[in-house]
C-alpha cells in the first residue's frame, strides 16, 4: 500500500488499482492547500466539520461516503469494506453555539485496502468506547492516530486504545502544522511516549507499507511529512 499524508487527518491510500482519500479538509478554512489529485473513494468521519469533510477539491469523480451514515455492520464501496464506529468530538462542548454545527458526532472507520486493515480515528475527543475496543482488538493493521490532543482524544486515552487494539503500525495525524490554523500539539508530544527505536521519521510525504512491516507486539510509529 502506498500512503501519502496530505495534511491534518487527510491521507491518500493506494492499492489494488484504487485510491482512497480520508477526511479532506476545507482549504480556505484550514490553511492547507487543495488536494486536486483524483481519487476513487473519499471517506469522511462526518459531513459537518470543515476540517474533515470537504471533498470538493479532490479530483476525479470519487464516490463520497459519510461513514457516520453507514449501517453498524458496514458496507462495501467499490470493493472496499468500510465499517463505522460512531463517536463524539466532545461530550461536553457546545459545538452548535460555538461553530453553528450540530451534531458534533463523527465516526472512527475501519476499511481494508490491498489486504491491509486501516483504522482512521476520525475526530473523536473522548476515550474510545469499550464496545468499539472489543470489536477492533486484533483487527487493525494500520492505525491513523489522532495525536494533537486539544479537542481530540487525550494521549493517555490513546495509549489505552493502542494497547487494546494492538495495531501492526501507527501513523500520527491531526497534530500541529505551521500552515494550519489550529492550536494543537506537535507530533513530538506523542512520539516521545515511545522508545526512540520505535519511531521512524520517514522524511518524506509518502511511504510504502507492506505486511512484513506490521508488528502488533511493538508497532512502529511512522511519521510522515505533511504535503499540503
């Protein structure tokens, strides 16, 4: 699988002749450049968040999926199985008053591409529900992990989720960028929680992930540069 980090929570994943884009941001709102590249599928954790749900600048004619609206058991999109795990950005913050959007619901979503099972954490701002952890345990090869902390899952709760899910590899996302407008934590706040030999700074915006790079006992944290 080829993985390209666009920015924030948006990635491009390519395998089996398909390109999947996750959680595309709104360029004018986020500070990040448009994606423009064509995709076959766009997966979004909701349809109400400018930082996670604007497919308008993705090229081609992709099938756009709001994963929050999928049935609990999931569905298959162009041969790609996708299953949602509904969550909330916050159980206490009033997003309707602050940002004019309601609900603040979103979804983690699990999909399989090229034989690799990928869990995107959406925009969850609370501990992952126990029933979701039970369903995801041992079922995730690659975790796209929220690591900026503010308005998303606390790092202690993320640690607990990682320990229960046991992904084979982890790529951080949703952390501070000099181009971004959000005051969130740098990726180092997450990576410093692991032994240095577990953290690999790729040094580019893309990487190839193969099954022999997966290790649920000691997953490598691959840090990609943001390309937008």
